[in-house]
C-alpha cells in the first residue's frame, strides 16, 4: 500500500498595508492635549480680566444704565490712587496682612514639616489632619473662626480664658488686623508644610547620615 504525500497549497494573502507614519513630532502631537485646559484658563481668567480693565476705563453706573457708558481713560485710577485719602492707609493694612500672614505661615509650616518628617506612629494620619485647613473654603473658614473660636460670648478661646480667670476678649473689635492675620496664616500653613515636607522627603537618607557622620548639626543638616 503506497502513500502519497501531497503538499497543501495555502493561498498567499496580500501583505497588509503598512500604517502611515505621522510626520508630526511627538511633542507637537501632545501639545493638542493641553488645548482644553488652555481654553478653560482663557475663558475663566483672561477674558474677565480684560473686561475688568475695559470697564475701568469707562464711567458706568450699573444701577443707572441710562447715564451711558462714556470713556474716561485713567480718570478712575487717578481718583482712586491720588484723590482718595483712604487708599494708602488701606494699602498699608494690606501689606501688613500679607507680610504677617506669610511670616507666620512660613514659621508654623516649617515647624510642622520638621515634626511630621520624623518617623512616628500615626504619621500619615497626622499629615492628613494637618492639611484639613487648606481644604476649607475661605467663607466657611471665616464663619468657623467668627462663631466657634473668636466669638466674645460663645467662642472656644474665650471659654478657655474664662476657665483660667481671664475675662473674655472681643477679638475682632480689639485686635481686628491681628485676628485676620492669624486666620489667613492658619489657612495657608498646611500649604507651606506640604511644600517643605516634599523637599525634606526628597533628600536621600544616606546623605543625611553622611552629614551626621561628618559632624553636621541639626541646623546645618536642614
């Protein structure tokens, strides 16, 4: 009995067409991905800013639109910066607020970052608690401090002062600027803490150990 081997003819399919290779560099292709964020920023920030500048160059009374919309140039700025006697005192208070809150937040944030950078039990939980003030909106934060902490009649701070025999203090009337500086610093301290903590954790442990071996103290290491 003979057996014949026959080769099976497999049909040869035509080669698939190669994909067209884009001539656009990858960097330019990724640029289009930023377009939605760019449009969002322009619509919500730049256009309102330009409209505000345009309105500031006109004399327009929103309550009495029938008076028209005449162009006055820099008259509004001259009136505000030169003729208004309250402008420079207000500017001075603003600079005091910014400087005081910035210094206080920087000092407090640095101390918290140094403490939370040490190995301890529950460090992650403490970091989460320390960042809570930064997540509170300014309006809610103002109500919390006004009614819960600094209220002359029901505030927690005045309750503690009364507990140790000190009379209640009307904080917002007796120390208005200092109270606001403290509240603003309380809100921005977590942000400073996170920035400094990220910098501290980016330093390798071997570098710190080598610095200690070389005789560097805590201040020099920091």
